[in-house]
C-alpha cells in the first residue's frame, strides 16, 4: 500500500564499483549485485507502470580506473569491446536496460559524478521535469 502512487523510482549506482566485491559476500561483484537488485525492483508487480531514473554515478572514478588499466572484461567476461569510456558505459547502460522484462518501461539514464555541481544542477532540473510529466500523465492531464 505504500507504493500505490509511485510514478518514478530513482536508482543510483556507482558505476566505478565494476571491479569491486561486496563487503558481505566477496564472491559477488558490487555492480553485478546492483544489476540484480535493479532487476528485482524493475520487474516487481507493484512497479509495473512505474518509470525509473537510473543514475550511473562516479563516472570520474570509473574513467580513472579505465585509464589506469582496469579491464571491464576481467570482471564482466561477456564484455568483449574496447576498454574505453564510451563503449563500457554503453555496455553497463545496456545491462541495466535489458533487465526490464517490459520493453516499454521508461528508464531515463544519466551518467553523473555528484561532485560536479553544474552537472548535478542540470540533472536535477531534468529529473524534476520528468517527474512532473509523469505526474501529469498519471493524472490524465497529459
């Protein structure tokens, strides 16, 4: 009953955790754990009509790790592309988006690093516009 009127869920993930293990289970990759959690929430029956705003955060640290030689394919063997920022971020975005069984589900993705106040200001305005549009749509005004 607490989620009856949820129009959007903000899901924030540290993309830089692609090469880290979970503290409570060292056999589990942190980013893979986030992908699994996203899967369970995005496909939950309470959120069938809920849109998602996905923040792939800490892109600055992610890019530093790539430049230092940390290979995405070493932690995600299914990734066979170049170990550059553009291709790897698109790979992770695709991994999240394909978790939704309903291909019509709206997932708005933003690549962020929260310490960039100018970027965050623009993103907060964009997210606000998305939420307002979703509210208007759910109330039948749009």
